[in-house]
C-alpha cells in the first residue's frame, strides 16, 4: 500500500480497516504448534507402552515421513498449503501412527516367541497386512463423500480437509508396510523388554472381562443400547448451529430513503450519522467508522478494535447503536443484523416470521401492527 500511495495524489489516502493477513498468520502458527504438541504426546504415549527407545524412535519417524509424503499428492492435485490442508495434516497425525503401532507390536510378538529379526519382520508384517489395509480404508472412505459431494459453501472447505487426511493415511499405510519391517529387521537388535506389572494387570483384567462377556453374551448388546439411549436426552437439548459464515469484524448500519436523493445529499446524511457516532468511539470500541454511498445502497460500518471483535462485543455494540443514531426526516437508519440472521449468539437467539400476500399495502400495515405488538412482549431486546 505504501508503494501505491506514492503514485497517487495527496488527496487520496488509504485507510487500513483490518488486516486478515495477521489473523491468518496467527491461525497458521496455532495449527503448527498444535500439530507439534500432538505429535510429541503421541510419541510419549507410545514410549510408555513399548518401553524401548529404538522402536519408539522408529514409529516417531513415521510421523514426519508421512506428512512429507502427503505433500506430493497435494502438489500434483493442484492444492495449496492453506488452513484446511494444515488442519487435515494435524488431524491425521493422531491416526497415522496406528498402522505403525499395529505392525510393530505384531513383529515384537514374534520376537518374544524366539524368532530371528528378519523372519519376525516378514511374518509380523504379513499377518496384519489385511487388517491394517482394511482399517485404513475404512477411515479413508469416511472422507470420500466430502471429496466427491456436490459443491457447497461448506463442502468447498471440507473437501480440502478430506483430501489431505486421505493422503496422510495412505502414506502412513505404505510406510508401515515398508519402513517399519525394514527398520525392525535391520536396525533394532534389542529384544523386547519384559512387560511391566501395570501392563500385566491390565492384560489380565482385559482377559477376565472378555471371558465374562463371552459367557454372558447378552450383556454386551444391552450395555451398548443403554449407552445409546442415555445419549438421546442430552442430544435433544444441545443447541445446533450449522452456520458456515465467519464471525464478522464490524457492525453495519443501513439507510432506507423515502425518495431518491443525490449523492451529495446522501453524503450529508452519512456525515451527520458519523458525527453522531464519533463522540462514542471509545464506548463502541470502534477502531474506525467507514461509510459508503452509491445509487444502489448506503451503509456505515463500525469496525471494532483488534482483539475485541468477538460475538459478545459485536452483540453489545449492535444493541447500543440504535440509541445513538440520529433521527433524520425521510430517512430510516437501521442497525443491520449479521449476514446470517439465524446465527446463534451467546447473547440470545433470533426469532423471525414472514408475511405473505398479494396486497403490498395490507402487508405493510400488518407488519407495522406486528412490530407494535412484538414490542409490548417482554423479553425481546430489539424488534
């Protein structure tokens, strides 16, 4: 902007209302940080179960290799490294080590039986190949509808997420069937350590529970149905919001004129509204007040300060504005609702109804009467 400003006359100035680049950079850093923390926690959990540094390090190598291998199909498919693809990579981190753990554990089982390294790696990987492939494909197929579904506002974003997760899981499948057996047969010479007392007690408890369920097979489906039934009550009382629009950074005021006005007259009206709002800038947490007028529409936007454009503050400013707006003859100045009128806010919910008919004058009269009656109802904050 500074370079462009130098080429323009002095009377033309740029005003940086908000910079989405800063928001994207912060989100990107948060995604990377969460991915690193998730990968570290996954490695720690694996070490607690394997109790051996070399196998843990081998499985830990699967994480960066799978992520790097995922970049190849992402590049070939023409996608970019954006928020959704990075989110898919983070989502896949916890899933891509599953295949490696299954293969490694089965190989170690053969080593405990006294089989040499190469034979254990070959047999262990071969025995669980079908199970690992089936488990990976069942995870991949869940995201297939997101990739090939009919394009929509939500699906455009979810498609990037689904493609990345599928590529990550397939890469981990290939590595678990190639790198893991190779590493265990070549570089891991130590024998598996004896299981700890806690693990032995856990296995013994699992065996008892499994034997009990096999003797009383009717208990398992009864417990499963009870768990499902217990979720019905809270599910019916959970608020649902499937709105895909982003949180707004401003509160908008719309102008409705009773007659056609010139642009000069509209500018005077807009200036009058801005002058009325300017003394309350701090109260409104306003970073800037921006207006636009044309032959088609006229609006004024109050942009909140950086870090304060949350749902609660947006709702609070939207509730304060009507009392601050001036009354102008022939002009109706209204605070506009957000882009999705059905969005759920912490400050409450919106209720709307529509009048349908052939006579416009009758509809207007009914709408005014409805507004008068609704204003007498206790509870609504704005009609």
